[in-house]
């Protein structure tokens, strides 16, 4: 009967990364951060590179400077939901007390039902090929 997993003492990437390991890896990567940024800028500026490559480098530089932007599709969905929602800010400010009490009661029942709902969706173990 063979044992599962990597044999003890095997070198390579550990199965689980410790917090100290993550900190050490970040510290090591920081040594190359300035050079990596300079490389992205050089790729972005090189007119001989394909436009898609230059655009990717440009986006990478911007993402490091300002963070990754939220998808515009998600932003539009949030705006649409807000406009059509019976609990939007405008609807709340113009609603009467009785309407708000009814809404609170419905939300309370919904929350209670969600708390009592069990998720029985089967999940595959890590490393198991899907479908």
C-alpha cells in the first residue's frame, strides 16, 4: 500500500505556505520590484512591440499605481439594480413609515430563511479533475 502525497524530505514547493514563508517570499520579490516596473515601462514604450503587448504592459503599470479597476459591467449592473430596486436610497427617503416597516419585516423573514438554509451543493476535492 503506497502513501499519498509527497515523501517527507522532498525538496520543491511546499504543499502549504506558512505566514512566515509568505513574508519571506514578498521580501525576496521586493528586491526585483523596481526592475520589474522598469521592464513593464520599457515594453510599454517600445514602438516595435505588438500593440496588445504594449497595452498589457500599460495596464500592468496602471494597476500597480492605482489598483485594479472594477469591471465596468459590474458597475453598470450595480447602477441598474440601484435604479430598479424598491430599496434604493431615493425610494427609502420618499417611503412612508408603514412601507419601511413592511420592508423590514420582509427582509427579516428573508434573512431568517437564509440562516436556516443548508447548502448541499457537492464539491470536488482539490486536485480532482472536473467533468
